[in-house]
């Protein structure tokens, strides 16, 4: 199946819990979210992850697949993944592999998950130090989005989700960007109508691109805006000092700024965009600078998407609603993009 | 992609070697086949497996994915898998997962591979004691079938392939079964025109079913004939005394006999079929009896395809060319099928 049934509604998780529980051969979640599961889902067999990116691993995938096998889940079985991007990325990958593919439902409980990670069927784990090196395209049958659950999200995680909101709004156009930039973290925590409308708009933008291009060879690539840079920040931070750790959304925030700096050099670019983006990210407590230096980031980016002579494919948005994909951006221009977030420059 | 370009021709591997080498970011093979690789392929980066079913494992899959990552193979990379079913099952699965899917070519060097395993895009490894518990549907771009390489195959492995030949011929019809049953092992080893024609017929039968039903929810299930029984023999043999080990094809031979015994009870069945099948299998040195007892086999089959009340879905061929899928065969009838190969009965 390549299309998911997506619903966005405050209170939806409680309303759908019994139905999801009936289908679930196994519920995948993490220790934080497990405490918040509706009773019907909490009673089903479950596999509980340690929260955090470290669970998005090859070894954890093996444990989950063994649990599906030991639980006697057959080809008609169904997995319900309730949690953030780590839970839905891992759960979707296990669902695509167990008995060569079972159906699954995604119940994203983070803002990143609701506007991005749980949509579109990209699944993955990290292997060999890279981000999402191993994965599949396996769209969930259902995506159950309940903005009401965002109230329970730690503030840092909520704010990280704003980076994906801004990315999607930038792709969509000026109105979407205005609506997103007008929100405060409390709007999401309270699931105000304005916040729910922004989530719905992100779902619509992403779903339209995925429907055209599930396998990410054409228009869907727009959604990689900020991510080639972002994955490099994320991978190096994951390998480095835990005090400098970055959530996925935080890495994407840095990536968006790098891409914006690069795009500002394109003809017809909105020259105010980098400053406007920086302002919004700061207001949300998102990083706008990094201690990481250019060379290791460049090497990591090359590993993500290798191209002849060190040139890389990058997605650039010179103005809201206009996305350009450059197939061979030379290393020098990429270095210039990385300058946008160099700690010494940005914090001075 | 869901269709593969399949070619069958003696001498094809040597003729296609340079072209395959140009595309191959990595060549996957095993220690036996590595020695026989054409020079052009032998010069490419390669990952060499220990021959045998034990390499079709989760851990080996992880090592192969790490090798693809370490080799900088990107989304446009291509894997060439040269070997038997273990090599193509594992290689296809790695290709489906690396960077969420790269293209691959299958070069089956075993008879099982040429008539069955390398066709149709079913990939898998074994996990948690079961057969093919983890896998995907990821058809190779090309399947390069060179019957000339069968000359190098150990006789036991060559003969094991006959079980899949007979399975496919049984599904196809009386003429196909007659043509297959008329062959001797030396026909395959010498790639006689009759043997090549049987390989081509198997490719045509399987390709037609796969084209109708890649995901094995409908007509393709006919190809599971003998395999629900067979996987149970194979899994228990794998876990047991190495002296009693079974190749995949040998386990399928036992499975075909069990299924034939069950099918002989259907109205309109060809009552001579079980005896005829037994005769052909014996002539090929394939097992027609097993020391394994019914209860552990039943338990293993239940794990393979669990159904309400211990009943199982089975594929039965009451006569050549007629395949019936029974959705809930009760345990008692399955036990009766297993009687067909009980050592004490068959060897008396």
C-alpha cells in the first residue's frame, strides 16, 4: 500500500484507542509514552524502547523483530507504533520486514512526528555511524494525529518540532510561513485552533508530495530541505560529547540556516529570509550556531549523498514556495553555507 | 520496480561479466563461487560469505549493510549477487534496505536459484529460529541465468534443485512434469538443450505468477507448494544434528511428498502422483523419509503460518496443473500428510 489514511483531531487518540487495540498484535512505544497510553492500548502486548535516538539502532531493530516472531505475529498481524520519530521510524521498518511486510499504524506523539516523521512511509535505523543508512518505504495504513498529546511533550522536544514545521511551510509558500511563524510554543501545547491548522497544513503539503513520489526520486526531494546539512550536524553530535547533543529538529534548524545562506546567493532570492528564519528559530529556543567545524561536516555530508568530485545534491528554497534542487553543489559553496552557523560568527 | 529482466543462456555469465562489473558498486558472493567469478567481476569490491544457510542470518545482513555503507555506496549504487539462494536472498534484502533501496542484479549459480530463489524478488534472512522470518519484496533489475555454471555445482546441491523444478512443473501441468521427470542430473551438469528448456519453462511459470501477484497474497501462493511442510523440516534440521542437515531443496522434497499425500485425499486427485513423485525423488537421491516426528514439525509449521485452532493454510496439487489453496487444514490431516515421510513407514 502506498497511501495512508491520515486524521488530525484533538482527542483522537482516546477515541481511536479501542479500535487500534483490537488490531494491534504488538504496540511499540517508549518508556515516556508508555505511561500515557490509553488503557485499551496499554493492555496489548508491547515492546518498550528506551527514549532517544540511540534506540533507532540495528540492534534494537533485531530485538523488535525477535519480539514480533516470538509473539507469533503472522502476515495478517498489525503493529501500532505510538511515540516520536524514533518509535515510528523503527516500528515502520520492523513492520516492513517482519514476514516480508505487515501493516501498521503510526500514532505520532511528538510535533516532529505529527508534521513530518510519521507521514510518508520513510522508515529507518542508523547503522555504521550514519543517519538513516538502513530503511524502507512502507507507509502506515493509518496515521492518528492527536495534537492534544503535545501538552505532555518536554518543551525542548516541542520546540525542536518547529524546525520541521518551518521547513514544510517554507516549501508550501508565504502564507504557510506567516501562519507558522506567528505561533508560540504554547499554541502547540494547548492545541489552539491556529496550531492545529498549521499541523493540518503541514500534513497536506507533505502528503501531496509523497503521493506524487513515494520513493523520493522526484518532487518529494523538496522535503529534504535543510536535511543534508542537518543529518551531518545530527550524526556528528550523536558521536560527540553528550552535552552537545542535538535533537533531530535542532539539527534541522541548523541545516535550514545553512541552506538559507546558500540560497540567498541565487537570483531572485528573498534576501530577508535568512534573518527572518534566524529570528523565529531564536524565539523558539532553537540553535542558530554550532561549535562543529566545516571539514568534518563536509565529510559527513559526502557520506550522506556522495557525488562526483565532492559536489552534493542540495535542496534550496530561495523564497517561500520556491524550491530548487541543485544536483552538484561544489564543496566551496557548501562551506560558505556552513559559515552561517559557525559559533564564532553567529554568537559575536 | 516490480519486474525483472530475466535471461537464460549458456555462457551468459562470461558474456555479461564486463557489463555487470561496470554497474557493480559491490559484488556479493560466497567462498565457493568467488573462485569461479569472471575476471571483470572478481576485480570489483566484494563481500564474500561462508557458504551455507548459516550465512542467511541477521548478523550477516548487518555486516553486509555495514560494508555497503563503508564502501560509500549511494542511492544510485548497484549490488551484484552471484551465488545460490543464500547469496541472492541475503543480497536482495540488503539491496532493499541500504539507503532505503538500491538496484541489484541476481546471478544464480545453483539450480534452486536458477529455477526459483533468484526470481520474483522475495528476499529474506532467518531470525529467531524460523525460516525467512525477516525479508522484503525487492525484485532484482536483472536475473542473469547461465545454465553452464551448473557443471561446477556439487552433485548434492544440483540434485536438491530438482525439488524446486518438480514443484514448478507440478504447478504448470502434465507436460512440464513429464519433461522435468525425464531429466537426469547429468542433463543439468552438461546444460543439455532439454535441461535448458526445463529451466526456461520454470522461469516462465514463476514469472507469470509473480507478475500477477508480487506480494504473495493471491495466485503466487501456488509457489508455496510443499514449502509450509518443507520449511518445518528445514528449520528443525538446521537446529538439530549437523549429520541430519537438509538443503532447502531436500526439505522441499519432503514437503512435496507430504503435500502429495494430503492432496491424494481430494476428489478428482491423481492417485498415482505420490508414488510417481517418490520414484523421481529417489532417482535423484533426494530424501523421501525423515527421522523427524510429527509434533515438533506441526509446532514449527504453526509458527510459519498461524491460523485459528491450529489449522493451517496449505497449497495442494491434487494433479499436475491443478493447484488448490486450503485456508484451514486441521492438524489431524496435516499429521496424516507427515506420515508420508515417516522414516519407519517409508523405509520398511
